[in-house]
């Protein structure tokens, strides 16, 4: 009798997502999540909250050590500082280009459809703005004064800088650093295995995260701001399926359909967590093991992209700016919209990829073009759901740029990219070999004997 083929993680995650949305909407539509009810207190904001938070925290736990080990290994793997500079330069240029295109798409679509015109809504919600950081401070803050503090705060640009510096220093030391190189490479393998372990519980976590989000949000808020929501989702779809896939095909020659198929799992993770940074472990694994990008490229482009590439957030800023400007009867004009584009691109460089960061960036843009920051209160209610959607677009942009840069540097394994089953995770990947256990036990026994 043939052995039953194990279900892939992607299928399990898709099932978890569908069930989470159905259960969450059911709870909301049936009114079971009322304040003080058993469902609200112990299921939605109890069980679902705990499972979801634990999963997201576990992913965040992996980010810093994974980026450090992976990036140092990547720098050593390149073996050429000039090549590293080329990877960094290409990545930065592509990230800035896609971000500029993204916000242009958002503004163009929103202006064409005239969203917000004739809307006069009052909102009790308030939002405290934040001034845009000076470019000089962004550049100065790339260098950590205390690397331990940078790790504790998860400051990705500082971690990237220090890790690259360590990798370059190891290359300069040469053969004497071989024991350190072996230790770092082993550390990188261990971290990737930890990613596999955490991802094993993903279907249950995705269910909990989406059930909680849908139970709290429901569909009522979407109806109140239907124009804004539909235009934003439409702009995100255009950017992902038309702009990014066209750029991928044009610059790498690879199949957009294969890319989207393999990125589906990562997009669901990003949608569930609303955090590009928390999704780094999953994105890095997908890009290297599913899309065939060499670690020497992916270890730089993925954490770098999670920090500065915010295509989805840029689209939201464009659409929200038009919506609020029309709602308040403010005519920004061509110069105002060009300022919005420039501000959004610059603000993305110095802003972390964490939930809700889009609203912080939006307040910077509003302050610059003279729009009332309290206008953000009009869209606060639906931002959580839209934040989930644009994060999925953000990580897709990171992966697309990684493939393009890897192809240009001849660091893309096209056999892996073209194989639909490459890197697929199943329950078998969590099995621990008895032989390996015995070998490790023997090594430990020998050490104790000495």
C-alpha cells in the first residue's frame, strides 16, 4: 500500500487562514464578542490572543541572531568586498525605485477616482504626529554606538552595518579565522532549523491571529470607508501583480507565476503578523530554499528590504493623502503630490518594519504638506486590516528584488526556482534522526569522560 503523501505546510497555512477568517467573522456577525462575554474574554482576547502573540514573539526572537549569522555567512560567501558593494547598490536602487513607483500608483489611482470628495466625517479618534527624521540623523544612526543595545532594540540598519563589518574583518584576517567561520556557518544552520520548528505551529497561529482580527474588526468599518479601502486594495493588487511581476520578468527573466506560487506561504505569514521584521525568518527561508537565491545575496537583501522597502506602506500613504486632502477640501496640487512621493521614499529609509509604522510615516508626510494630522483618525479603524495586506506586498517586493539582484550577480540557482516542489516543508522535516541522536550522545559522553 502506497504511503500517504504528507500535507505541505503551505496547504495547512491556507486552511488555517480560511478557518480563521470564517470563525472570526462568524463571532463578529453573531455578536458573540460583546464586552464581558465568555467568547470575548476567554476565546478572542484570551486563547486566540495568547497563541497569536506567542507565535509572533517566537518569530521576533529569531530575527536578530538569524540576520547576524546569515549576513556574516553571506559576506564571507561573497568573498569580495567590491561584489558586496554591488549587491548593496543594486538592492538600494531597486528598493527606492519600487517605493517611488508604488506611491505614484497609489496617488494616480486615488486622484483619478476622486476618493474622499464630498466626504465630511467627524472622528473621535486622535493621532499624535511625528516629525520626519533629518537625513543626517538617519545616516549617523546607521552606525551603532552600542551593538548590544542595537540587538536589544532590533535596530536592523545598525545590525546590518555591524554584521557586514564583522564579515569584512573576517575576510581580512584570512585563514586564522577559519574556526570562527565554521562556528558562524553552524550557527546559521541551527537558526534555519529553529525557523523550521517555529513554522511547524504556523497553521494554528495563523488561525488564531486572523480569527481575533476578524472578530474585532468585522465588516462594518469597511462599509463606512468603502471607497478608501477598495482603492487602496486595488492599488496594492496593481503594484504586486502588475508592477513588481513586470519588473521581475523584465530584469530576471523568471516566471512571475512560479514566484507568486512559492511566495504564497510567506505572504500569509506577513498578512497575519503585519510586520516585515517579524516575517524575516520566513522570507529568508523562502527566498533561499524555495526561490534559489544564494545566501550571500539573500542575507543582505531581505533584512535590508524589511527595513527600507515599504511598497505597500508607500501606496497607503499616497491613497490616504488624497483621501484626507479631498475630505478636508485641501488642494495639494502637483507640487504637493511630488513632495508626498519624495517624503515617503525618504521616510521609508529610517523607519522600522513593525505593525502600525505606516501611520507614523503618514503623520510625517501630512506635517510636511500641511494636512491636518488628526485626519488620520478617519482611517484608524480600518488600518489594522489594511496594514496586514500591505505587509504582504512589502515582503513580496523584498523577495522580488532578491531574485533580480541574485540573477544579475549569477547567484540564483534556477533549478531550484523552476522546481515547484523545491524547499517544501512537511512534517518529515521535523523528524530527528535516531542515528544523529546516538552520534551526539556519544560525543557528549566522550567529552565527559575526558
